[in-house]
C-alpha cells in the first residue's frame, strides 16, 4: 500500500521530480562512466602486464630475484616445465635466461635486461611478437643467428634501427665479461614504457654459444587459460617445486594486484561525495513536499495512520526518487560505455604521459556488475538518509492544527 | 447507549502569554444513533471540542470517555489506533489523497486496519454504492465535484466501522444541491445503520436536519436542544 502511494506521490509534481531525478542521474552517470573508464584502464594494464611482461606465474631459483645473479638458475628446468605443462588450467610454459647487462651502439649505451628465449615457445606465452609493426622488422626467426629484438625506446636511445648492429655485454658466472654483436631484427613497442626501456630479446641458442654451454634457465613463465585458475595452479606448482620461488603476477607486480581494489575504493569515495552533494537537493525537495502536504499528512494522522507508517511513507517516496535517478544514471552510463567500449577512447595526444605510467593511450571502458550493485546500495542509502529530516518534520505536524487550516 | 461522555472539559491555549479558554468546563454525553449539530459563532470552540472528542488534541483538564475508555489513559500510539478503529472523520476540505482513486481512498483506511483484500474490496464497493458513487470507483478526486468528493470522504469515514463520525463543517465548501445530497445520505446512514454523527456547523440546513443542537459560546454550552422538544437554556 505505502509502496503504491509513495510511487504515485513521486509523480505528483512531475517537473520538480524530474529535475531532481535528472540531477541524480547525471551524477550517477558521471561517476559510473568514470568508473568504467578507470576499470577499463586497469584491466588493460593488467592484461598487458600478464601477456607482455610477467605472465600469470613465474618460477625462479629462491635467491634469483634479489640480485639477478647468472648462477642462480633453476635446476632441471625442462623437467620442471614439463611437470607444469600437465597441470589443468595451464595453457603454455616457456623457459628464459634473464641476464642484466649493457647494450651499446656506435653513439650510445644503455643498461638492459637480456631475455634469452625460445622464440616459438615464447610466442605461446607472451604477445611481444604482436607488438612489432610492419615497418619495424620482424620477430626472432628460428635458425638465424645473433638476432636481437629491441624496444622502440632502446632503439631511440641508441639511435639505431632495424638491421643495425649493437653490442650486448654481460658478466658470466665466473666474472668474465662477455660481449656479443647482434643485429636488430625487429623493434617492438608495448603500452608500458617502463618495460620497454629495460628489455631486449635474443635467442637462447645464441646465448648458449656465447657461454660455451647450455644457457642457464633463470625464469619459467606460465600462462593460464583463465585467471580463475591462478590460486589453484600456483598451489599445485608450489607443492611440486618446494625449493623454487613461485610467484603470481599479483606478487610480481603488487601495485597491479592492488590496482583494482584501490580503484574501487576511490571510485566509491567519488560516488559518495557526488551523492552526498545530491542529498542536499533531495532533502530540500522532500521538505517542500512535506510542507505542501501538511493538511493531507494531518488528515492521515487524524484518521489513524501511526507515526511509523507515516515515516515509512515519506522514506519510501524519497528512496523511489533517489533510486529512479540512480537507475536512469546507470542506464545512461551503460549506454555510453556500450558505445565507447567497442570503439575505444583515443587519448593518444596524452600517449607519452600514459606510457610513462604503463597505460595504453587507447582506453576501452569496462562495466563491472559489482560496482553497479554497490551504486544501487549507495543510492538507496542516500535516499534513506535524505528522508530522515523531512520525515521527522512530518511527524511533528499537529493533526488538529493541520486539518483545521481551511 | 452512551458512547461519549465529557466531564468538566477544559482546553486552554497560550496565545503569546495570554490564556485563551477555547473549551471552558463542558459536560456532555452523546448516545448511540444521535444526529447532533454543534453550533456557535466563530471562535466559540466548536472545532476545538470536536478535536478533543476525536483525540486529536489533549484537554488541559477534564476527562473524555469514549465507550468507557478514558482517552487520557491511552499512550500516543494507542490513541492513534483507537481513532483508527472507533472514530470516523469528515473534514471541511474533504482531504482525500489526490493520487488515489475514490476506491483506493476508501480502501486505504481498511488497509491501515490490516483487513484482508477480499473484505476490503467488497466493503469499499458497498460503501461507495451507499453514497451513490458506484460509477466513480476508479476516478481520482480531481475529476470529482466537491459534493462527490465529500461523499467519498463520508464513505472513507465509514470504512473503519467507527462508533461515531465527527464532521467539522462538512458542507462549508459545497453548493446547496451537494449539501442536500450529502445530508440525505448522512440521514439515511443515521436512520438505517444507527450511525452517530456529530457535526460542527454554521449551516442552517444541517442544523435543521439535526435531532439535537448544542450551542456553544466562549467555550461553554449555552443550550442543548432536542429539536422535537423545547429545552431550557443551560
């Protein structure tokens, strides 16, 4: 009964209600779309990090990540890799040698991380091979010697291009300085400028030749078919390889692991501020409603509506007003997100800034159902809070005076 | 059977430090089936008296008994519930809920009482038929004339099966034809269902229909006349 009366009362003054509803709708739409943009950016960053940089899981010798010593390699890596490949949920596994060193050109030099890979296996785990544009050469080819894949940032720093020669220098386990001349086969570019500044890729066979022995494996990278398998597969790998360090992408890049959580908190904070500001408008509107209906409310109390029901009626009307605005706002944000999610939003004019933080300049906004549910809850909460003062004013009405006011 | 008894009833308002005796020592009884008009000049205390009887206001002193229940003994929520179940109200300005239809306005009172859907529906239709509005069930107040709205208000007042109905200037906003229709309906309800009506009114047409006329001046009863007999002034 009260639900029906409250809903009908919302539309007694259509213009006033529509103004309040549109104000709430715009506020909610703005916050929701901002959330969609930020979640989209976060998802892209996490996807890029997993597919280009860290994969889902990495294994190392227990001390390797502290000092990146060439001698801290994984014992029996092929056996370990084969064991991992058989775990349900694992899509692909690759082995890498990871050595810190320097690269030099005729004009410049740079400190870098040399990733010696099996090109074919690596293609199954990372998407670096897709980050080479048509005009920037090609990926490492099997059978061709002394090729190197560098990033556009490194190429720019060294002032080199495809087919240029560079020197790679690193220190072996016994302290010997080893130099190797490599020809650039391709130049890649990811959305993460920080990653690009440090990483180059060579064929592991070439490293083995330089070392005069099988190149040690420092890192085994694991790609899962779905991130939902992360905890389970990690647990299995740890159990089967207790001596190795087994880390998920969240542990390898903890700032990424926290990104979604931190974003959610800050977005709710933003939404809360917007709704708090809108609440003042809702309170004002409902106060006008109560003052306009003094006689009607007095009549209701006279004929036997108790205070609890009167309070409930006012509160329901306020919640309906708020919720209608909230739903309209979410519909608007869903529509705008739907349109822009497909085409993306081009912020390439800010590309340098985005890449320096590791973000893609092309954003695809993303809807999150849990954020919408949270928004609905917050809107209802705003309605409830906003109803308290007007409802208390209504309860103070003296029915004798109210109905007397003819 | 006596349904209302007022004993030494006083109501004093404090108007900017000056006490105003709106009701000044009234003793009164009303029996079941009465059709009573309370008349008097403006400011005589008619509406205040009605509000006190209806439990909308508290007396400064004195007692109000409705079928043996002393209203002063009731807590606020009990008083509201008592009104819901025992007293019907008809107001000068009809005071229907504008967003509800005639049917819903009448049904609303029974919903407050917690009655079942079937019972509410049947009784609402009966009541609207009894006031001659069976063809206006789904019409909202804005599409009803003043007289029709007041008839809906009467139906609403009857919906709760009250012991009596208080009507404060029920004809003040009606034309003569509507007034006549309304009074006929109220008279019929009084004759057929023995519903007790207590009016406050300036309207001579209402007074002429009343069986008992109580005249109030300055918060006191100055005469209490059974229209069929001449009774000395109090």
